[in-house]
C-alpha cells in the first residue's frame, strides 16, 4: 500500500509540474508538491489538481485546513455531518465546525470562493484552536495596509496576524486585497506553513509567538 501511495504521489507531482504549475510562482509550486508528498492534497478522480491561479472554494479550503491541523484524528466529539454536507468534504467541515473554526455554511456558501480576509480568519482560528501560536504577541497597533479600510472590521486583526505569521503576504504596494479570492497556490503556501507549525507543536517546539 505504501508503494502504491508513493507511486500515486509521484505521478501527481509529475502531472502538477506539467499542467497546474505552468504560471505558478516557484514558492507555490514547491508548496503544492510538498502537500502532495504529505498526502494533504488529493486530486480528483483523474488525479488532476486545480491550477495554481484558480480560485478555491470553501469546501476545498476547509478540507485542506482540517487535514493540516489533523482535526479529524482528535478525540473531540465531532457531530454527524449535516445531510447537506454528505459529500467528500463532509467530515472536514463537521470537524472544523466542532472546533468553532467555521460557522454553519449553506450548500451555496460551501461552493463559493474564499476571500483572502476569510482565509486569514479561518487559518488564525485554526492555529489558535490547536494552540500553535501563543496569544498576546500581536502588536497593539500594527502598521496599516494600504487598503486597510477595505478589510471587514471582524477580519482586520486576523488579516494582520496571518501576514505576521507568514501564512499570507502583501505585495510591494502593501495591499492585502481582502475581498479578492484566495488562489490554490496561495492556499498551498498557507497550508504548508500551518502544517509546519502543527508538526513543530507535536515535536515539543511549537507554540510560536508572533514576530
């Protein structure tokens, strides 16, 4: 089974480098390949993955976040997935909901793209829920983004935290682009960072502070 799994992963890496990674940044390409190796990213029935520049919906984002945080492997009672979630992402959504990382989403919402400010909020909730970050180290008045006013007030702190932690980044113009949909490549980089923190926490070196 291990040999088969390795062979599948290797074939996916080859497929990715030929198709999805065409215009992707080298960082995104490396992140996607790493998540394939870790078996966190799974392709569709044909083994294909989204293009790095493709928007990612809530179902895929929550599933990747759940896998990187190992939410489904913990003893926390996870309720039976709602009938509306009885699809491939059912257990991931139910686990993230049990940890209060995601709110209850409708079937329409679960298929909608995730905005960058949403991605920041969900990833920071997940990191704190799993005790990957020591609270209280965020600057009281972080330097504002150039588009600070465009960020939902409820997501403003998480957006700054996500950048400080290296989960997300801003461009040379210091714009966070809060309402833009996060791409598959950006998500892969974020998930690798969270997975690294989770692994460190399991090795006794976790609980990272904000810089």
